């Protein structure tokens, strides 16, 4: 069965030992936040997600959403869960206080998001899309729009969606056809059709605030001619309450492989009334604010699935009796040993474990830096933080979702035939996690974004926030006996990353296809080296504490063993990645189009 206990001890370790939580509490915005408060919030979030959301995960998947006469009904129990979610203040957790939010760090918000995604990914998409819409509105909306819409979105009374994709254009948004016509009162009338709109129509909130990309009649061609508009499902009365229905209609919901309790909608805009967000023809700027927030959020979806898949596989492996240990019976009183004794099962469990714990450590690093980018006191501090977040956003989105899907598949393999059938709910993890590698920009697009947009600017300045601390750690710990051969392994992998970076920069300037051919492997390499750095730091912290008697001794000993597995069994992939990058594009591009 789907098994989940919130990993609060590991979250606490990541927040207060691996990373410096006081870095956040030193910021004026979080001066009233401390580690105890963060721990309490996460404990309560863990109760809500495990007790309210997890029991709805399998039933929501089986029931799915229904569309009747343009109205989407979510599965049984979702409306009540959403009400509890809002009443508990979870929708307002990291939102700005000036609009009714609690103003807690995004770092805590991302850890809550991990627990939501682990227990019910479909449910998490509804508030998740609202969060992305709020980011764009807060950064680019007029004061009037922000005052009118943000408080209700933060409270969860109203939700949000992002309406970007059209049937003929996904990544290439310059091809979109939705039109916006200015009106004398300063509003616009939008006409067009959008597809793949998560949370585009549902019965959880009393209004849905759509952020819609469209083109004005005088717009330049391509992406430089796109504008962003706010289009509510219901127009507001003078007192700010929802009134008449706007010209937005759900014409269909997608029948999908997974996330079936999430309404993925086709929307028709028929002379719908909207308001411009930001400047005309500058919609891509606002869109990327939404997309970057969502890409980090999608990465956390992969982490959540990795964690619940691991826990579910462990529970089964300890119960399922099958065969005897190769070393002789480990449980002679039983008719067979539980499969957890077998090396190949251990390989799968350990891979899932290090996937989840490594991504949690890296995700928290990026989230903390995002908080500094938003609230840091100095311009240089904020700029450096923005550089690091820009570099790591495609890595988090792509690698976390790759590893989440890998973990879901390993969990199903651990269950064997019982994993392939629906009874245990493990095959749902595979189906649900697969979309995360596709939406908000496919993982191939993330890799192109990394090598094409994030490496070149300012002579590679974005790399400093990652490369400098890794280099410093290696220099400081070469003779550290606590780390054994790990520093050597990190140094080799980091050296491969540095060489690959130089080769991509040199070849890419001469031939962009060379950079494109290396992109996916390079993203994986930079992700693996980032994880290796954090695992090495984990060991440096854990080894001294593993000798101290107490309830945490086993926790630190387990951390050390997990780090060794990562270095022995996962990090060696960095060598093959470098060789593939070094090989260049020749064999990849050799065939003519008609040879396929």
C-alpha cells in the first residue's frame, strides 16, 4: 500500500545542520522566524498531508474529475480537504504579509510542498498553480490588480491558473494565436483557445483567476509580441465579490496517464474580459516569473514522489517473504526471508533513498538562496543569489523529476507483479510522476536552457555560486580523515564538470548544435556533482555525531552509509557523462532526416 511518514528528522537536519537556517532568520523579513517555529510548522503540515491528503490519493486517482456542462467536479473528499487546507492557513504560508500571507520563508513552503506532492500530487496542483499565478501578479501587476485579487488568492478562496499552451504551440509560444482587443475602459477582450491548463476549471474555489498569454493586434511577430492578461472566471462586483460569469468556458478535460484527480482543461476564451498585467508585448517577462516558480515546484514534485515511493517499497520489502538470503537464512523462524535481505532489492532501496535525501538537501539549498534573492539586504547579495537560483532552476526541475520517476519505477520493481497491478497503489506513482518530466518545459528544454541561457551570460558568472563553494570544500578537506576517499571522488567528478563546461563553451560558440548535443548529459553531470558535494558535507557533519550515544546516533550512522552508497554506486556515472559530452554531436546528427 501507499506508505508515508513525513521525513521530519531529515528535514530538520537539512535546515539546521547541513544548511545554515540563521542565514534566513538574519533577514529582516524573517526576523521573527526560528528553527523551532519551522519545525512546528512542518510537523503540523506532516499531519495534514499524511492524515487528510494521503487517504484521498488512490480514491482520487480511481474516480478522477468529471466535466458536465462546462463544470468540473473534483473527486470525493477533495473539496473538504481543500477547505481544511485553506482554513489551516497552508495556502498563505509563504505569501507576503501585506496581502494577508504569513510571510514564512519559501524554504519552509517548499518542504510543505514536498509533503503535499508525496501524499497527493493531484491535489497539490491546485494550490501550486495558484502560487505560480501569484508570483507573476505580485511582480508585474498594477497596485490595483494586486489589491483586488491577491488577498483572496492567498486565502485560497480564489485559485489561479496559467494559460500558455495552445494546440499548435507549446514551447514555441511565439506561434500563439489568442487575441486581445483593447476597450475604451482600459480593459481587453480576449478570444482564443488554450489546452493543457492545470486547474483551469474545478469546484474547489469560488473563483479562478486565469493569467493568459495573448497577442495585441499591433504586436510584433514572435515572442516579442506577447502580452499577459488577468482573466477571472467570474467578473467582480463593485464590492469585490464574484458576479457574472466571464467568457471563459471549459470545453474538455484531458484523459491522462496519471494525475487523474487534477483537472487538466481545454479552455475557450470567447470575448472574455481581461486586464493587462505588466507592459504591452512584455508578457514573456512575466511568464518566465511564473514558469521559474513552477519549475522549482515541479522539481519538488519529483522529490515528493521519490520519498513516498521509497517508503512504500521499504514497507513491502520488509513484509514480503520470498527465497532465502544468499548468505544463508537470515530469518530461520520464518518460511522464507523478507526480500529486503537480497542485494538487488537493497540496490533499489538504497538508490531510492539517496535520490530522495540528496534532492531534499539540494532543494533546500536552492530554496534558501531564493529567499535571500527575494529578501536580502544588499544588492550584491541578492544578485549573487539570483545567479545561483537561475543556474539551478533547470537542474532542480529536470534532475529531480528524472530521479522521482526512476524511484517510482524502482518501487514498482520492488513489488514485482504486485506493483504492476493497481491494488497497492505503487503503479500510480509511476503514472503520476511521468508528467513532471514533461510539463513546465520538458527536461530536454531545461537542459537547453541551462547550456544556452544560464552558462553564457557575464562570462559564466552564474556558475560561481556552485563552483566556488565546491572548490573551497575540496581544498579545505583534502586531508580530512573523516571523509576518506569521498573528497577524491568529489574532486574527480568536479574536474570532469569543469572540463565539460569549458568544452561546451568552446564548441558551442562555434556550433550551437554541439552545445545542444551535450545539454542533457551536462545537466545530469552538474546535478550529480551538486549532490556529491552535499553528501560529502553531510558526512563531515555526521561522522563526529555518530560516535555520540543517544537517539540520533542511528540517524547519523545511516547518513554515512547512504553517502557511501552514493559515492560507490551513483557518482561513477559522472565519468560516463563526461565521455558522452566529450564525444560531441557527430554520431547523434549523422543520419539524414529521411533515414529515420
